[in-house]
C-alpha cells in the first residue's frame, strides 16, 4: 500500500520505517527541514536500537522517503497516519494543535477517498473533531474516514515492539476503513487484532497507559512500606508477579515513571474524567505518588552526605529510562538543578542522552559531563543512579570503589542487591530495601 505519515518523532519515525520494512511505500512528512534532510541521508534522529539499520535498508530499497511537503504525503496515499506530537498543556489536557493542523492540511488536499488514522495518543473522541474539521473545510463531496490505530511501542524497544506486537487495535466506524487497516496488518502479523469503534480504540490506549502508571505507583507505595518493615520490595514484586493475574512486568520500584507518554497521558485522562464529572481521585493519587519519588531520593542523598554543599556527586543516567536518549520527564531534570543549587559539584554521565541535558544545563565550574561512568565517579563523595542502563548494572564495583573519594551509592533504580554492595564495601541507599549505612551492621532488608 501507499502510506503517508505526518510527523517523524518517536512514533512517526518508527511507524514509517517499520511499515516500509513490511513492504509498503511510505512518504513521511515533517515540517522540520533539518530532520527531513538528516533522515533522507539515513541518519536517525533518535536513539532507538535497530532503527538505523532498517532506515538505511528501506531508503536503499526506495520504499521510504521524507519530505517537508504535505501534498507529497497525501497525494496517492491509501492511508494517512497522524503521528504528530500531542504535548501536555499547562492545564494537563493534551495540546491537539498539531493534530488540528494536519486535519486542516489534509482537508485542503483531498484527492479521492482517504483513510486518516490517528497513531498519536489522543483523548477519546478526538477523531470526531478531526472528522468535523475535514468535513467543514473539504465540503460534503469528499469521501474519507477517520480511524484509530494506537501504538503501544516502548522507547528503547520500539522496533521490536512494532515487529512483534502482542495485539493490534483497530478502531474504525466504517467497513471500508476496517478492511483497509486489516489488509495493512493481517498478512504480516499473527497476534490478536482487536477491531472496535474509533472511540473505544482511543480509550484503550489511554487506559493502557493509565494502568501501567498505576501499577508503578502501587509498587512504589509498597516499596516505602517495605523499607519501614525491613523487607525487600524486589522479592515481594517477583513473588506477586508470579501470579498471572498480577503479572511480573512493571513492578520495578524506584524513581517512578517519566518520559513523554505515561505522565502526559495520565494527566490528559484525568482531565477527560473531570470534564465528564467522573471521580478520578484514584489516578490523581497515582500522579501524586509518582511526583514524590524524586524528593524521596533527594532526601536519601542528604541523609547519606549530610551537607551537600562542596560535595562531588557523580550522577549516572539522565534519560528517563535505559536504551533511549529521551530526557523528557526524566528525574535528572529535577535532580541535577536541585543538587547544583544546593552547592554540589556534579559529574554527569549517560551513555546516550548527555547532549540533550547539556543543551539545557551547559557545563560550568561545578557541572562536568564525563566520558564514562568511571570517569564520573572519580573523586566523588557519592554516586547517584537515576536511570536503569544495563551498563551501570555491569560496573566493576572494586574499581568503582577505588576511584571514588568515599564509597557511597544512592540508587534510584535498585540496580544492585544491598548484600552485594555491602560485600563490595559500599554504603548503599536504594528505594524499598534496607539501606547499607555505616552503622547498619548488615543491611536491614531481608529477602
Ligand atoms: C509507554 C508504554 O509502555 C507504551 O506501551 C506506550 O506505547 C508508550 O508509553 C506511548 O504511549 O507511546 P515508554 O514511555 O516508552 O512507553 O516507557 P515505559 O517503558 O512504559 O516506561 C515509562 C516509565 O516508567 C519510565 O520512566 C520507566 O523507568 C518507568 N518504569 C517502568 C518504572 O519505574 N517501573 C517499571 O516497572 C517500569
């Protein structure tokens, strides 16, 4: 099929490249000429495992091209995917300006029947607004449908998630739209395909992200209780996760959820509930619990160092999770300025995301970007872990202890076992297990 894609951010680029890989002919449009130029040369604009290889292969095969001209993505396309950003507004609702802009552009250039498909996460009933917008501008004679086909891709494993989905959701209110989307996916995937109404599909996506957020806040509250009771939250999480009704995923306690999706989608859902007079306090509490996580870590840092001023603190991990260079909603955006304001000297390292943080916080006499985790740790009074990069889990602990001024680790992602770090000679503070402190005489967390 011939496909037009609006937006080459995370969802748009991965969708474009993967659909090309399935054999479709893709024209991806972005208003940013710099991004279009880079992608046209095969240079990926995001850190996403496997994406660069697929982009190169599909450019070579002539199945994908990038443009700043909307008409090229519309003309001749069977399906047009809307993948533009829906960032949060200051009142918590989703900002749908870019979605409206795409709808207006399409309306002005309809050249025969088009299926317009929402991929961006949007509040339920957004498709109605898109339909009204196009209908008003294009007039009654043009044929088109608006459908919803939400993505469930996780940054850092988005290509894998696209190619091996656990389900595909197709929300379509006409037979023609349903058939087109089934034709697009059915030959390539064996997973369940849920066919439903447009509004239901939109709401499935919002509900999925809200549930994931709730699961994380749940385990984080339990982790506080675990600390108070002297039990290890990881043992509790593993054990309850063996029950298939609960499931083992998304039970990692720590700094909570960040990123561009879960926080934004949760607050947008809360706004929709409030507008509809539905009691949504449960999810408001999920948000509140999440925003308190970073404060809890900062308290631990103070407890470990007593006075933060003039201390050298190594910060490992600035992206919101491992395997991505995305810093949106990342704990580093709070922790770095707070420690800097408190007078600490920071030595920061991340395998992929440092340039993005550096653009916001340029180096100064108390803020250094290091070459490696070991380099960041050199002469540090304490090392703070903010992201679950695999590389940090595999650090040589003996060497780490030898380069640090004092062997103190405050781990916001529970990457190590307290007993392991105690044996390696560290003071170790984590979330939801007993801390290994100078006076702890063996960590308090049980197994
Ligand atoms: C999330 C969803 O997982 C995807 O299914 C969805 O498609 C995507 O949003 C989206 O709406 O586009 P993503 O934001 O890439 O994906 O990241 P997640 O893997 O969900 O992680 C979100 C945050 O939760 C991260 O900060 C992560 O560190 C945190 N997290 C995750 C935990 O604190 N504990 C866990 O057990 C799991």
